[in-house]
C-alpha cells in the first residue's frame, strides 16, 4: 500500500486586509484539513464580523484610488495578476487539491479557468464606456458608466481558486473595488 507525504502549507495563514497580513480581531483560528487524508494542512485565522467590517472599510479607501486608475492600467494590472497566478500555478494547484481533497488535475483545470476568466475580463477594462442614444428629432441622451463602490463576495469553501478571482474579475475592470 502506497503512503503519502502529508502536504503542509507554509504560506501566510493570516487575513489579507488593507494590503497587510493580519491576525483576526478575535484571535480565533481553525485547522484546515485535507478531506482526502484527514491531515491538518495549516492553522488559519478565523474571520468574523469585525474582520469583515475592517476589510470593507479598507476596500472603500482603496476604491477612492482604484476608481481613478485609467482603464488601460486596470487592464495591465489584471493581466499582471493573471501572470502571477500562472507563474505559481502548480503551487496553487497543490494547495487547492489538498484543501479540497480534489484530484490535482481538477485543481489544475480550475486554475486554467481562473486565468482565462481574468484575462477575458481584463480585456473589458478599456472597452466599458457610455453610449450616445438618439431620441426624438435632433435630440440625444448620453449614458456614462461610473464605478459605484465596493463589491462583497462570499466564496464557497469547495472552490476557492475558481470562485475568488473569477468573481472579482467581473467587477475590477469596471473600477469597482472588492472585499
């Protein structure tokens, strides 16, 4: 019978809030367990309402800058995020596989879809614009698309790699910040 070497995650286990890794406000943690093996992967900070409130406040502050980033730069930044995910694709697939107990090939496919989604929506960043709409006679109306604020997303624990970036990719090209 083959034995497996337990996967141990060695990256950050804190919450990423306001571009900093921080402990949860409550100090609570939880074990994340590989459901395929029962092995503890890591002890992770457990977020609660206070942490969500901090993240939303940080996202609102970030929105004040992000909304003014020109569309071409938003496109480049989203593609840079995709490049970083691609560079670390195998490591991320290993983490996703261990965290969800899914076969490694499924995790690789999920990450491929994340990359495709990010690159697709990055391409929209400089194509979202208002319209000039003709109405009666010589009159017309104009629409202007403007960023409105923070978008909060709840991600299922079974598909973090495919749902997290995929959901944010919908809002970031339009200059909406994400929490």
